[in-house]
C-alpha cells in the first residue's frame, strides 16, 4: 500500500514567511510564492496535481494556509488553449475560479498564471529594492547580462497577467540553465526544484544585485546636499505644525489618516539636489505606485523658511498637484475607465522635515510611506549604476485604473462609522476613559490614550492594538505644556485630531465647611481648567485642518443636580457644562461640534470611585461602599446601574455621524434622575 502524497504547503509557508519578513527581499503585501504537488482528490480517491499560490491581497511575511489559493494544474494549464489573446487577458482571472480545488482559501491573484505555467515545482515572484533597481535602470538588459551572464534572463516590461505568465514560461523553457528573470520595470521571478533551491535562487538574485550596486555604483547618486537637516526636536516641531495642514489638503476628496517618516533614507533623499527630478519621474513597480500614486507632491522651500510661507506654498502646490493629476487622468482615460478616485497626493516630501504619507487608515498610510522608501532605494540603486527609467506614464495609468484593481476596491468591507477619525481621550487609562477609548477604536477611530498615569495609558493602548490603532500619551491636563505635548504626539502619530473626549477628572467629597482651597483648586484645575486647555489646544489643530471635528465633555448629572457635600466637584462640573455651550457657539463656524455627556455615579470600573470617592459618597448616603452602585440604581427611574460602557456608548452616538447637526447638547446617561432633567 503506497503512502499518500506529501503536501508541500508547510515548506511553502515557511519559505514565504522568511522571504516576506525581510524588507530587502520584498515589501509588505508584495510578491507571491507557490508550490506544486499532489493531493488526494476526495471525489476519485486518486492523486491530483495541484498548485498552492499566495492569494490576492495577502502578505508573505504573515501568510497562513488560509491565504493560499489552491488550483487544479490540469485545468489551469488547459486555459492556454482557450486564451483569447493579450487584448482580452483580463478575462482569464475569472477563469481561475473554475480551476479551484475545493472550497475556502484565498482568491487567485493576477500572478497565478506565472506560477502555474512556469515548469518548476517552486516559484517566487518578489519585489526587492536591488532587483527593481536593475529592472528600472535605463540599460537594464545589459546590466542583467553583465551581472548574471546566462544565469538570469531579462524580460521586457509587460503588465502582470496571463500573457506575462506565458512569456516567463517560454523564457524558462528556452533557458534551462537560468535560475530566474529580471522583470523590466517590475521585480524578479525565481524558481527551483525544491523549496530550498527556489529560496536560494531568489536570494542569489537579490544579494548579487545588492553587491553589484555596492561595488560598482557611484557614491552620491542623488547629487550634492543642498538643504541642511535640522535637529530632531526642531524637525518634529515643524512636522507637527504642518501635518494638520497637509492632512486637511490631502483629505479634500475624502478623509485621510497620516503617517510621518523622518528616517535617514528619507532625510538624505529630500536634502539632495536630484530629488525633485527623480520624484517627478514617479515610481515604477506596480505595488509601489498603486499605494503612492503616480508621483509625490514635493515642497520646494528650504527647512528654515518661515512657517507661514511654507503653509502658503503647500496650499499652492496642492492646487497645482490636483490640476496635474486631473490632466494625467484625462490624458489616458478611455470610455471604459473607472472614474477618477481622487486627485490629492498620497506622499508629500519636505526638505529637512521628511515624508508625510496618507491613506484610508493608519496602516494604509504607513505602508504607502514604506513603499516610497522602497522607491527611494530603487532610485538610488538605478542612478548609482545607470539612470533611473521607470515604466512610462500610460502604463502606470493602465494599472492604476485597471478594472481588476477597481474590483479589489469594490470588495473592500464598508468602512466603520469612525474610520479616518483621530480621537484623543483624556483620563483614558481607566474607567470611563478606557471604555470610551476601546469603543471609539472598535468603531474605526485611531485613538490617542492620554492619562497622567503613563503606564495605565500604555496598557489601554496595547489592549486596543498596535500603533496603527492606538498610541499612549502621558499628560497632566492641568499643565498647558503637557497638554500641548500630548496633542503634538497625536498629530505626529496620525496627522491631526478630529475627536476629543474631555474625560480626565477626580472628586473629593466634603461638606462646604470642610472643603479646603486646595480641594477646590485641584478639582477646578483638573476638570474646568484641564478641559479648557485640552479644548483650546485641539481646536487649534481642528481649525487648521479645516475638516470640522467633535469635542465631547464628560460632565455629570452633578452639573445640574445639587448633591450633598459636593460643592467643589459640582461647581467644576457645572463649569465644564457651560464650556460646552460657550464653545459650541464659538466653534460652530469651523464645523466643530461640542456636546456633553452627563452620567450618574459610575461605580464599577471607575478610577474616581476606586480612589476613595466611593467610600466617602457611601458614607454620605449611609450605605456600605460595596452597595453604592445598587443605591444609585434604586434612586433612578429605570432602576439600572450606570457602567463605563454606557457612557462610552453615548460618546459614540454623539460622534458616529447620525447626529451630524447636533451641537451644544447634553446627553444624560443616568438611568433617569428626575432632579437632573434638563430644563
């Protein structure tokens, strides 16, 4: 009795993860890998020859078995006989679905034909910076010959698809000695008889091109330094001042989240004489310009230029960029082209400051920046040994507005209610603040968790997710500079601020005659003054962005209800409540809505109650502290206890879009306290 065929999936995933985790090898979500082998057909009980290949939209570094498409090789190869020609090659992508083996798995990508038609058990298609540098060099064919001899073959540019798969299969058949190819303007493909050999061949191509460029390249391919780079503190201060302006401009067509990069690679590029010329040529690898757009916006002022001059200039450059992009679209669009998606830049380069990248969420913005770093590396390599010569503009348009790419966009899930919103929550390390931060993040917002307790803030930010979802900021809201610093951190993390929750608070429960000036000052400093400082600093950002915004005050039923032994807390909360009305009246012209939430006492999960307030209030009402929540619930109309999640829900309702015309409102979250009814 023979043993069942051994699946190559384990080796394929291990190889993919190794290759995808090294940025020198390929970029995020770029490239694809495959393996051919046999598995038992559950219908016939006989072996079937299959292709396992990374599916559409996956990432090699994190690839799992669920991210593979599995196809019958006999059916895939049979497509060659019905191929209608390059003018109709896009039809073949739909045909891949009829070659699938079983249910589940990922959708086959446009590169499936390359992997299936090349006669080798294992195939890698990658986008290494060094390989693309040779692929985009003006004399790429000659360089490939010089570097590799007959071991690697040059394949002229062709848009990814079925015909490219046929081309590479033909090259492989005609060159049995070759281990792979350089794809003009695009990347590399390598193959092998085993998974180990395929990976070894991929790395040989990558490392050999790296070594060739290092040994033969001229030392300053970007030209001499023409701008000095300011120190980090000065650089970041300038970035924080300009980022909201840029984000507002980049959100002209649709709201965007931002990412800031000032790595050595970026700073060196934007200080060199040749960066405007090279940036204007745009990127070449399809994976690059699909995320970075056809070219970046380049600010042409020195780092020391007055801030107001830079702001005025970026507005001019943005208007010109939009005109140029529309002209690009109109030059190449045909009757069947998808509509223009938006004319704002995805990448902005600024001498002495760095790079700003934008996308529909933080990860998209960050990845766009990472891809432009890849593009800089490609330009450096190509210019070092030749001249950078990316694919022409018409070909870029064919890919950017490719119906297959449009179909990918249509398959994306509907954005969550707070997608693209950047939220700052004070007192976010516990209680209502924590619950609010978690809820806003769950609804799609990027969240800055601000708290005097930096460790608690970091814990909540980590609970939400990585830095693409949330960051922590240490902030004492009574300190104007600390507030300004936290807002700067929010801006540098995500590009601006759209939604502010003034939640930081504390309480000291004492009768009037026992309330000291210190008690009074502390509560007013944290809640009345703290809310004022946070609102003032964030309103500055919102006004500059020009995107509107939301400011929500977590007030209290005590802003209306005269509770016993509570004069300092009640007065501070009444101050906050009137700030809502005052700021709603003042900021409305900027599209900034200001509203409040008035909770009843939140006992469970509350940092205030855990800090001694609960014991003091329990003593006032003559109930055991552990029964305080029940006591509060019994005195309400609904007989329900108020929890942090209920307050967070009210914040979401106020900011989630359905109350877009509501400002100056206070929403009670008290289960019905008649004495606190709004009048």
